[in-house]
C-alpha cells in the first residue's frame, strides 16, 4: 500500500514542478513581449528595427520553450529514476539557464 502513496506523491511532485516550469516560461515570454513592444516604440519609424525586435522576441520564445521542455523531461526522469538521474539533468538545466541569462544580459546591453 505504501508504494501506491509514494507513486501518487511522486506524480504530484512532478506535476507541481511542471507547473512551476510552465509559470516561469509564461513570465519569461511576457517579459520578451514587453521588451519587443518597447523596442518597437523606440524604432517607430524604422521597419528594420521593428522586425529585429520581433525576431529577438521569437528567438527568446524558442529558447524559453526549450528550457521548459528540458525541465519537464527532467521532472519525468526524476519521477521515473529517482535522484540519480536528476543529477545529470541538473547539470544540463544549469547550463541552459546560464546560457539564457547570458542572452538576456546581451539583449539588455543592446537596449
């Protein structure tokens, strides 16, 4: 009987972690949209500048979605294989987060 409870608990933890990843991704996408709008206002008479702002937003959306999908896969690995599988995924996730942070700083520096 205890195993059933542990499985349900693991599923709840996985669902909560996935919800957190989705919430983070939604926030990041909102930030990208706001940045795009600010850049478009600044480049109101420059169609190339507006197109570049939209391209940066689209690129950021793709990066955020990739990080979210990695987090979901990580959460599934943790649920399936336990903590040992999580260690490898944590390293990958940390590298992705560092790359996303570097990109965000580069975008801020351009602005």
